[in-house]
C-alpha cells in the first residue's frame, strides 16, 4: 500500500490529535489528583479550626484547664493510693 501526500497529511494530523488527546487525559488525571489533595487539605484545615474553637471554648468556660495535668500515666503506686483513700464521701 502506497500513501500519497494527502494520506500522509491525514495520518500526521491523526497522530498529532492522538498525542494531544493523551496529553489532555494526562492533565485531567493530574487535575483530579490535585483536586483530591486540595479537598483533603481543606478537610484537615476545617478539623484543625474546629479543634482550635473547641480549645478556646474549653479554656474560656472551664475554671481549670482540663488538660493541665502531666501527659504521663500515673504510677501504679499513685493509682493504688488514690483508690485506697477516696477524696470525699457522698
């Protein structure tokens, strides 16, 4: 099969269109990935902002900070002593 110049031009145009279509599909996939990442970041920011509002609310309405104590577990001896000597009786 022999192609004439007109056929060569058509083939070149089709090949160029296929390349552009592949590029478009690649860019759209990239855009979807970027949008997904952006949505996750927005959700994280909303979560962080909600956490800040909760902390501000807790510090302005609570007489003592709820998380003022140490961030470690009490020792077994301290737990045993607290259970043996209750603070008050009802």
